[in-house]
C-alpha cells in the first residue's frame, strides 16, 4: 500500500499521485534439494496505479516457473 505521494512535473507544480493497495502473493514448492516450482501473482485485485508519474504498472499478472539447483 502506498499513501499520499507527490511527483515532480517539469512544466507545472508537483502532481499528487493516487493512493493504491496492490496485493501480491507467492509460493514455492520444493520437490527435493535440487528441484522446485514457484508461482507469483502480482496485483491480485487488478488495481490501476502509477508507482512513478506517467509510468503505469501492470494490472493483474502472474509468473510461474521451475528451478533446478546444482
């Protein structure tokens, strides 16, 4: 969650960015000392926000994968 924030604007006074609450989840399952799988869910609620002025973040997105450790 981010509260009240301000961004510089080169042509005007500072601009107030909207407050937001982004919920992220992640999990990993270890099959053994060497093999695991994971999933990460970002912005579960799909809220639209800008962390930096004029750079919108992704809405809901998910990343999954597997890992092998030597």
